[in-house]
C-alpha cells in the first residue's frame, strides 16, 4: 500500500526568528527546529515534499547586490530565487538527514532547483505589486526607479521598496522528476520561493523573468500535480479564526471548502496573512476533486503539527 503524500509549505519568514537573529547560523537553527515535526510525519508513515518561502532571503541577496554594485554586476531576480533554493534547500537537506539519523531512520533527502512556468501575458506583469528587497527612503527609491527602471511603492509605513510582478503559477516543470524521486523513497525539497519564474518565448525556449511567485499557490499547484493527499501550511497560530481580535473571535477546527469561500468573500482572513493560505488550500482541493482525487488541507503552527494530524488541534479544510 502506498504511503499518503503531504506537501508541507514552510514560510521564508519562519527561518527569521527576529531582526536580531537573521544570520545564516540563526536561520539554520530555525530550520533544525522546523524539521522535527516533519520527521514526526515521516515516522508516522507519510511521504513528504517540503516547499519553502524565501522572501527575506531574496531581500538579503538583493541588498548585498545593491551594496556591491560598484564592484560586481547585480544579481537578476530569477537568479536570486535560484540562489535561495540552493542555500535554503541545503539547510533543510542537512537538518532533515541529521534528524532522521538521530531517530535511526535511513531515507534519502534531495533538494531540487525548481522552475515554475508563468504566462508572459499574465496581467501581474502590468501591475507589479509584490515588495522585495530592502526598505529605502523616498529619494533613494526614486533614484533607483530612474536609474534601474524599477517599480516602487510605499510599504506599510516602513519605507519604500522595489515592487515586482507576482504572476500565477501554471506548471512546475520538474514535476515528473519529483514524482520519480518520491517513488524511489526520497524526501523531496522543491518549489523554493514558489519556484524560479520562467516563461516560454516565441521560440518556445525558457527564459527567466523578473518576478516572484506566491509560495502557497505554487505549493498548491505542486500538491495537485503530484496527487498529494494533504497540503499542510504551518503558520504562527494553531488554528484559523473568524472575527479575529474581536470579542466574537472563534477558532475553527473544521472548515468546508464552501465555508472557507464564504469567509474569504466576507474578508475574514486578512489579505496579507491568513487569506492566501486558505485560498491556496481551497484551490488545491477543488482542482484535485476535478481530477477525481479526494484531498484535504491543514493549517496549524509548527509545534502543533503532530497533534493536528491526530485531529487534536489545527484547522482542517475539506469537501466532506
């Protein structure tokens, strides 16, 4: 009997404990802690594909590139995503192998540089709204805009930042390779930062583009393409809530797809926080169902994953 497959989507911010702890050793320590519940899942009989965000890390690369601009050529955004896939993938590979070894489990772990196809006609390219990189004062931002052709925007009262397109993911190009690795018993790390965004040009050749892909949407697409049973998105709270922060706040242990869609229409989840996670899971479940596959989603905190898989906490989203 085949093991159930889970795609676990870890956020890039989960590796940054706080502004004072953002060094590589600090990030690796956060990775060590984040893989323990993943190995709990493997011990419990799950196959796992681990995806991860990279927003802060891409920002660090772009900032280094800015500071070194007088010495070396700047790093294009698609290459920065590739850089972070390699570095963060390495951290997860090492931490997973060490944790597995400490529990007496022998499983291969592999990180794959992953390309995600987007459409050159995606309207996001005409509306670059995703902030990346360092915060700047307005004068510096305007200077970069003029010199480098950047789009810029004020970001939440904290300063000005470069903004880039965030097109919808259409296809994970390495999906068959990932499927083969899973069949061989590998634990796979893929789709870092949503994948490196690529388009097909007029000659059907692949070209990288200056964009970033939403990690949760890419994880949902990958989970659908691999026929996963579960999309698990760890976050900062054990459960999803409605009427959050009010006296009417209510934690949700179960949520139907129809119920989730209704709450999204009501604006219950916060566009910049919980809503993208719920939307990604709803998309995964609906698209899986169209292919005749029954699938579920789970949102919970990393520490609560083990209990949530036993239905003791967490928010489960399903069509049931």
